[in-house]
C-alpha cells in the first residue's frame, strides 16, 4: 500500500496564518506551499500508474524535507 503525506496545504484551515505560511514557503525549492490541486494530482497519478509502485510514502511538500 502506498501513502500520500502532504505538507502544508493552502486550505481554509491555514487562513489567517499568512506570516507563518510565508516562512514555510520560503523554505521550499518551489517557494510556495501546496494547493489542494497539487495533492489531488499526485493521488490521481499514483492511482493511474501505481501497478509497480508498492509500499512507498509519497511526500507532497514542495521539497521542504529534501
């Protein structure tokens, strides 16, 4: 079984914390946090191409833990 591990995602749950979000975004190579679409795209890609990917943890964090 594969797992998706998103980092901070731009949702209503992080609204009002823009200063903290900007600091987190600056720490990623993409210089932004994930959108719900970023996570959904990863899930859809994994579903459609996962027949030989097994037991992985896929991080969707813009490279913040590289």
